[in-house]
């Protein structure tokens, strides 16, 4: 095919007209001439459920990713692995940031869809600690951002597909153009199959009976002294607050895909961020988190303090009573103020201004309610997304306060490896947009087991039994989504 004269008919994929085809041909030629290493090409599509695309495009041997905020009608599904950036150790955020910038500079972008998020995207996350040592997490790096081979995006008004290609494989623009067309055709097949997908409605079980029946297990017997030891450290001024977590593992009753769990979670927790990261030939990490670490756009940062929890009531009257109990609880108010104060202190060097209300709101989910303080900040012009993520992680809501002092004790007081639990997960673009959430209300799915995680903040007057029951409450969403009883 001649790249300047259209002498052959091309079977155009998706919503590609002749003008877009010519533009893509010119783009392929320029990408070769400019020695671009990678290309990201975006085309518009009709509105589609990205989760259906993940189901039809799922391949267990490669990278799979999902992100959705149901209440905002915002979702991303992606599959395949073009390139993965990874790092470990204390410099992992800086290392990923340098790799991300280099790849962004080496990538040519074709925007056949007029959307701010068209083009290059990096997807993934970070573990809680900067190193991991647990076979369950072998396929996960302490820091990992991936460029997929295909991505489907949808918001409340628009949808598009992006394909990502290694240009180094091609010497001529014609072969690159042919490959781009073929790539769009492959994703088009995924999308067309996805339009016939209907997710099965399932009964959402609370799971509390299962959790209460395990209160006599050794995990509970070791939990009590761990909390008591943490309180002793608080009394001797080692730290003011520490977050202790537990892992609850159950057998998987069938080969139910993680996609089915995601559907259950998004239907029952529309105000949360649903996420999934499946590493090649490995396990799937997924969840529905009520806490976002940071949302970034044009130097504007939106974050929040989310700490202090209470169950929901069975009636409106009971729910209001529990809300007031949470709002005026000295223990919960103290825990929440630790988080607000710490976030403000961490952001001072990176921001021009910070705004927040001094009285927390109540954030209600289907099974739990939290004290919540939204925080808005204007970032300095030279501030990178990952610099903010590094500065905010871990928040006192999942680590403790002061951060460094509390972090030194978590591994000694817990009996499992956190892995990516309570770490930052999300996505970002070279233009400075992105979103990272705190990966709580989460679980790791292996071939035959599901490992779920939940934690709670320990302060001076914490009651070990009440904190255990709080973790039961937080484990319930994931157990319910698995339909385990």
C-alpha cells in the first residue's frame, strides 16, 4: 500500500472514516521518520460497558486491568502488556517517575478521538512497603506501571479505544499502518462480542455469619495481644496511632473469574472505586475502595481524609443514631484528626494552597459509614503526580501517625505480608492527569484461594474486640462479592 496515494481499499475498523485513515497513514510515516519508540492511537467508539470488554478480552497469561467509579460513570478496561515499568526499594517512586517520563517522550500519539484522556496511559500501582517477601505476591512488583496493548475507556458521554504499539518492530510506515489497522480490528472483535454480554445477577450475602464463626480461630487469639502491644507503644510515646490489619483466607468454590466479583462490587458499592490488576501468569488483586489517595488534573489535587468507622443501621432511626455516635465519638474524632493534620503537613511543600472544612462529613456506604474530610490543593507547577503519591502514601488511615514511627512497627505486629493491600492503585497520563486510590476493601485471588484484607486504626483507648469486629465489617464486601458463606 502506498502511504501517500490510497490505491487500495482498506477494511476500516471502528468509527474510522477515510479522512481519519489518511491521518493515520501520515502519522505512521511521521512516527517512523521521527524514530518514535512507541505509538498510542485512539479512535472513538459507541458507548460500551468496559467490564464486558474485559470479560471477553480476558487472557490469564497476560496483563489485565480495570478501573471504575460507577457513580461517576467512568471506567477503564485494558489487556495485554506492551511495556511494564517496575522498581523496588526506597527510591521506587523516583525510578518509576524517570521511566515514565522517558517513555512518554519516546511515544508518538494519534488522537482520532477528541478526549482529554485519549492517547498514552500508564496503569498499575504500588505495594504498601517498598519490598515484598511472600510467594502469593510473586507476580507483583513493589512498584509497577504498565502500558497495555489495548484499552477501552468510557465516561458519562463518550467512549474510545486506544491501541499501543512498539514501533521498533517496523522499518516502513506501510507495515506499521497495516499493523495499527489490524490492532484496531482485534479490539473491535472484543467490543462486538462484549455487546452481547449480560452479567448474572447474584444474591449479595452479608458474610457476617462466616466471619463471626471464625472469632475463635488462632488469628483472633493473636489479634488481642497485638492490639494490646500497640496500645503499650502508644502509652510509651512510640507513636500516636497505628493501623493494624489482618488477612482472612477462604477456598474458592469454583473458577469464578475476578470479573464476576467486580460486577458484584460495582453494583453494590457505586460510590467506591472498583479496581483490578492481574499480572501475567499470576494472581488477581481487586477491590472496591471508598478512599482515594489523589485525583489530579491541571495542577489541581483532590484528596481526602477518611478515618473513623461505624456500622450502618437497619432502620433510618438506628442509622441516624449510629451516625451521631460516630460523629461525636472521641476515639473516632481523634483518629480522624490525625489523618487530616498529617495530610496537610505532607502537602505543604508541594502545594500553593490547601482547602478543607474543619468539621468532617459522614460518608455512607452500604455496610459502613466513615468520617470524611475532602481536601483540595493547588499543586506547584514543577510537582509530578508520583511525587505527590509518594508523599501521601501511606496515609495515617492505613499506616499510622507519625508515619515513620508507626511504619517501623507494623510488620512486627502483623502476621502476614500486606503486598499491594493499602498501597496506591490507579492510572496516569503524560499530561498530568490521573487518579490513585488506597487499595483497601481488597483481596488477592489465586487459583484455589481468596485472601482478603482489612484493617483499623489503633489509638490509646481502642478496644481489641471492637476493633476485630470492625475488621469483620470491612471484610464483608469482598466475601459477599465472592458469594462465600
